């Protein structure tokens, strides 16, 4: 099997220490070149889960593994691009979600609300690691949502989504699209 990491090619035998060898090579490439490890491309398909499981499932069919390694700036730009895409895609769903809370939320609305909270937590972590707190920090909105949930105030939850979360997301989209003078994120 061939491993490519930071432009270097390695031939790795498929044996009991293969995974450890791959991870050690990738770790060394990360340290030597100050890169961020993001995942693997295995036989041309991106893979971000447990490498050991992949090898257990498809070990004999794996011909090439490419370590996906990015510079800090590439990683930052790609991550912020992912946030921007998420925010743009979420706005239509939030319009429906806040209405659901005004009308008596269904089980599905509560599931979607849970996903919203998870995504806000992800966005907050991104803000922390990309120096983007000014426009991505949603901690206050989360505190307000927690209070409304503890008070079982569905209307207040709808209000927070409509009047705090949606405007925050819209401002974040504007800020993200303005990065680099409105240029699109192209890490290639």
C-alpha cells in the first residue's frame, strides 16, 4: 500500500503495525511542516473516521492513502467556508423552526432544536480556534435559549430563534463573505 504525506511517498506493508506506522508518519509530517491533519483520502475517497475500522473493513483493497494535511491558514479558511455554507443552508430551516415553536413544537421541532444547539456549539468552537469570536460567538444566545427551555416558554424560544439567532447568522454570513474582499474560499 502507498501512503502519501506532505508530498512524500511511502510503501507500507499491510500487517499488524500498519496503522501505527501510518499514524507515526503522518504525525511526523505534521510536526516537520507545521501542518494540520484533517483526515485521509483512501483510494480517492475522503475519509474522516477511524482508520483502524477502515483497514479492518477494506484492508486488502486499499491501494493508496493520502494524508489530508493543510497549513494553518488553509485549515482556517476551509473551516470558515464550512461555517458559511452551514449558516446559509440553515436560514430557511430556522424560519420554519421558529414558527414551529410559536405554534406548539412537534417532536421533530425539538429534534431540530437540538441540532441547532449542537451546531451553535460547533460554531462557537470554530470561533475560538479561528479568531472569529467577533461575529461567530453565540454564547449569549445559547444562555437565552437555555433559560427559555428551563421556563418551558416555547414562544420565547421562537422569539430567540427569530430575533437573535437568525440575525446573528445573517451578520456572520456577511462577515464571512467579506473576508478577503469578498473572494470565495479557494484552498486549492
